[in-house]
C-alpha cells in the first residue's frame, strides 16, 4: 500500500464521519459503505454517551466535525508535504490513549498509519467505542489496512515504539516501563489566556468556547486567565453567559456544587455567576466548573514566566501577545501540523 492509497482512505473516512458532524445526522448517498456502517456508527455514538456521560452527542459531533474538516485531500497533503516517506520499513507502534475527550487519540492513530507503520492501540476505558468502529470502516474501504490495526486491552509486549499519553504520575511509569523503546511520553498540560481589558464582546464570547467545550476536560481548554491589575470581570462574565445552559448537565452541575461547597467552607474568595466560579490562584490546572486567574503588572515579565514553564503549557490564547498565541475561540480547532506538546509525531515515526 503506497502513500497515496493511505491518503485516499483517510479522505474517504473524513467524508464518512462528516455525515455525523451535526446532531441531526445527514446521510450522503455517495459515501462508500454507508449501507454497512452508517446505522452502526450511530449506535456507537449512542453507546459512547451511555458509557461516559461527559461524551454528549453534541461534543461527539463537535469532535467528528473537526476531524471531517481535517481529513481532506488538501489538508492532509499540506500536512505531510515537508516529509519524505520513501524507504519506510513498517514497524509496530503502540499507542496508549487518554480518554478525556472523544477521539482524543485519533491524531496519533492517523500519524502512525499515514507514515506506513502498523498500530497497536490500547484505549482508555472512557473512550472505547468510536475509534474501533472507524478502524473497521477504514479497513473496509482500504483492505490493505487489514492486519495493520490492532486494539488490545492486554499488557503491551510486542511493539517497536510507543506513544503514550497520561498524567504526570502515569508518565513516570511509562518512562520507566518503556525506557528501552523509542517513545513519545505526554504529561499533563494546561492552556491559559492572557487578557488586557481591551478585548471585544465577540472575543470574550469566543473565549468561552475555549473554556467550556468538552466541559473543560481537554488540555487545549483554557483553565487559567492572566489579567492586568484592577481588571473588571464584568465583560468576561457577560461574554461567557451564553454557555449558562451547561449547568443543566448533571455531571457538570455536581462538580460545580461540590467545588463551590469546598471553596465556601475553606473561606476562599470567589466570583461566580451560577455556572462558573473564578478564583485567584497561582496553579494552572483548575477543577471542573472553576477557572483560576492571576494578576500581572508587566506583560513582558508574564511572557517570560510562561516561557519558563512552556513544557507545561499546551495553548496560550491572546490577541497576539506571544509569538505562538492561539486566537480566541480556536483552541479546539488545531490543524494536523499542530502537534500535541509541540513534539513532531511524524518526524519521530519516520526515524524508526
């Protein structure tokens, strides 16, 4: 199977999942294999939500919409244009996936297969329904993928390299267990936003997408704000108000009530609006339904502060304040070449 065959297969996969990019699924009669797979994938989406209450239909469709836009011939070719895939000797690459948001490990899965390697996937129990079914579709439209994709719940033993994503604690275990293999080990990361007080109403509304999408469970979700001394939070609360229905999701509401009770009993100073609490805190990882903030005096000192901990930061949202700033509302729309932890996965795979 050559590179173009692999590209064509993933483009067809993108066309298939595009049918599920909104909550009102729309069948495209021109999609190969719909008679075999369309209804089945609808059922997998239902199972994914029943198994994990954070995986609402809305959020699953949001994820699928993003992937359908990335899996196009133009996007894939733009992504891989700078690499040489000649003389690849297929290796077996193990992927240990997180399960915090739907299809969070799909980019690693795509990268391994587009590079010409075989993949062994160990999924999180929180996200085990969607990817195996999409893999079956991929094998249906491109039979040469059969035998190159394996899912397992057993201990990983037979592999040549590994990509593992987890917490800081599990990363230490991964580093020890996989020390004899080429590896990418990902740890906890958080995203932050830098505000100046000059943001527009539209930018504040867009920021709310970065905060609340996937209930804030992703590493690309903003979990902390940096605001200038004397910052007035009225514009911020006005901008995020359109997300107030999120409190109707019982798992989110339970976390909101619990964390609010803890903060009140601890006599912490809070600002809250009925569905989000903001708390002054030097930490970067905030609990669900909570956003930390920190004041700054000097923007250059803040930029240096963030530079010093860049290995703990996934995204910085701002109005161009830092060189690598992400625009408001765009953290959940990464391009294929926006690698997690800024580690070039394809370059790693091509060196195996």
